C-alpha cells in the first residue's frame, strides 16, 4: 500500500541526502588513505597546516626550526613530506565539504517540519555529530595519533552515516511502497547480532591497524612482508572472528531473502545479495593483505567495505521495521492536521 502524500515534498532533501551519505563514505575512504600512507601527521597543527591556510609544497617554505616549532606533545615532528602534507590537507578539505553538505541537508529538511519533525532533528543531530568528529580529528593530531582517539574518530563517522541513513529512509514515507516481512522478531534479532558483530570486528580491525602502524614505523616503512607476523594476538582474533561474522551474515542474508513478501519482494531480496557481496569482498581484501604483504592500496578499500557493510545492515534494520515507522508518521500527520484545522 502507499500512503497518500505529496510525493514532491522533500524531493531535494531526499536527493541531496543520498549524495551526502555517499560523500561521507568517500570521506571514510580518504581517511583510510591517510592511514595507509602514514600521512596522519602530515599537518602537525589544526585547523591550519604548518600555520598556513594553503600548505607548503617544499621544505624551503618552512622555517629552519619547523620541527621544534610544530612539535607534538614535546616531540619533534618527522621530516617534511609534501606528499604526506597534501594527503592530510585534502582529507581535511573533504571533511569541510562534508560539513557543508550536511548543513545543506539540514536546511532542506525544513520541508518536513510540519509533517515529520524527526527527519529535521535527525538531520540536526548529523550536523552536530560531524562537527564533533571534526573537532575529534584535531584531537587525533594533538595527541600524536593516540590509538583510542583514532578508533573513536572512526566510530563517530559511522554514527554520522547511521543518522543520515535514518533521516533519509524516514523521508521516503509515502513515496515508496511499504516493504513487508514475515517473522520480524527473528529478523530483528539477527540484524542486531550482525550489527554488533560488525562493530566488534571493526574495533578489532582498528587494533590491528594501530599495531601495523607501529610496526611499519619501526621498519621505516620497508619490508612489508614481515609486518603481519609481528602483529600478534589482535591479528589472529580479527582473522578468526571474521568466520563468525561471515556465518552470521550469510544466515541473515538467507533469512532476509526468505522473509520478504509483497510487491517489494524482488527489490528487497536484492539487498541480501549486496550484503553477501560486500562481505565476500571485505574478506577477500583481508586475505590478500594477510598473505601478500599488506598492499597499501587495499587498506582503505578494506576499511570502506567494512563501513558499507555496517551502513547496509543499519539500512536493513530500517527496512524491516519501516511499516511501524510509517504508521507512527501517519499518526503524527493526523495530529498536525487537527492542530491546523
């Protein structure tokens, strides 16, 4: 069934919201590139870079004692690298663009103020979260890439993604047919389990990543084939836990596929294939990194795939419970209509 509503309402919000979600995932990829290239301290200060709004391209543009001037926690910074500096600076610029995209999404959400204020509040929350995460990025630099801050920085990015997905999915009420599922209780249980497994695996992955960073530094970025062997316990936990994640998500995909009913069946079943496909690519990139000396280009791809997996799982949670969300919206509309009558 379809809910009677002007489908043009919020058209630009929905369209721009999807673009913003994609942009946040792109930022995750760029952040992964920063980590894999070791460019996290390419700009030792924040928000400027070496005290400049446009970073230097050569060491001659810096004072002779720049290592001391821009010391972090009393420790001199490494030799200037134009490549590292500009990789980090581009990462910051992308973050600023994301901030403006989310601000625009918030402004466009005002079209839902009378019919569904939750969309507006979710958009506002996403704006606050991205601002907080921008500040957290400065803390990452100020604390010399302290592991816990890097992990928190990543988790906050996922919170921004989840909030935006929720806002945009809710805004499609009355535009799309309501998907129907059987055995929602079991589906919600397994969705909760798999989302939890994915988050836990992501945390294990960040621990492996942090260990790799220290090992890479000790080897001066050379002899990559030796790094994995020195990671230790976290690597084996991360690798073994991937089997549990795989089994849980394959069962979830099967359950999701068989539970869909109604006119949206074929379209909804597609997400089962996407889920398994993302998981397969993520495991494949992990295997290649483990046995082929951790190719630098695969590290950000692996991170992006894990983020996309989490985003899809969260979206599936919304799909399974979409009917109850729509009913809640209908009640909100009726109350609003009574107030304005």
